[in-house]
């Protein structure tokens, strides 16, 4: 039976649970991206955090919306979420206060991804892995500092990926499994070096997972 319902604007991300808190995202009024923390038992609003995140995807993708897609991830004390405009935010899980944020377009001098940043961040120990900033990034989870950058694409329209990395052990080697627009790759987690790559047939250069 339904216990409570909270109306949201628009968004594609799934919820995460932090202790007794449900955390979700939304794009509000086509202008702001917002992270919302709700009491798990009652649905009562605990905190919100937001930033400017407006952009419009190309017309043939417009039916899928121009709103936030990245699902947050947490280590229990911090929440990490990626915004559509290649924007990455780290929040305090209890208060919603911003710990740090990164505009990857400024950090790497890249253009906005044509279809927005889609990837959900992956947390492993003190590192965050995310397909953003025109490639695959490894970040320090405490500071947001770039540790390495790999699989770099220069074309904003055709370089932005539609997937999220996972960790797997293949032939005894623990590695990132990453789907780019056109290839499936195994990536060394320490260095970002490509261990192997397999081309995958892509409709109009797009593999959407």
C-alpha cells in the first residue's frame, strides 16, 4: 500500500537510500537541477540542493527530455551526482551542503556534450569513475581532483557516452568495463590504460545502455 507520495518535476535518475533518507533528483522548471532528501518513513522534505542545469538536447532526442539523468551514488556520508551540463557535485549526505563541484567544460576546455552528461558515477574506495568531460575520468572522491583521464573524444556531439562504467574481474584482472559510443573497453583502474577494446555496431554512432 502507498504510504506517501511526493510530486517531482522531471528527471530520469533512480533514488538512493542513505540511512533513513531517500535521495532523488529532478530538473525544475527546465532551469535548475535539484537533489532532494526525503524522510524514508513520511516523505517529509529534509533538505534540497540545486544548481543551474538548463540545456536542450537535439531535436530528434527531445522526446526523451532535456532533464537530469545521472543516478547519484553515496558512501554514506557524501552524495555524488552528475548534471547534464558536464557538472559534477559532491554533497554532505546529512545536510545537503555542497562539499565541492566541478565544471568539466572549464576544467578540460571541452564543449557541452550534445546529449548531456548521462553517466551515473561509480564509487570504489577513494576514487570516483565517471564518463564525462569528453572521456572517462578518475577523480579523488574527497577533493574532486582528477587522477587520470582516458578514452578522450574531441567531438561534443558524437563523443558523449550513453552508459555507466562497472567493475569486473576478467581473466584474473580487476578492471573497469566501459561502453563508449562505439566500443566496449576494459580499462586499468589505476592508470586509465586501455587493456582491450572491442568495436560494437552502433546506430548513428550511438550505443545507448
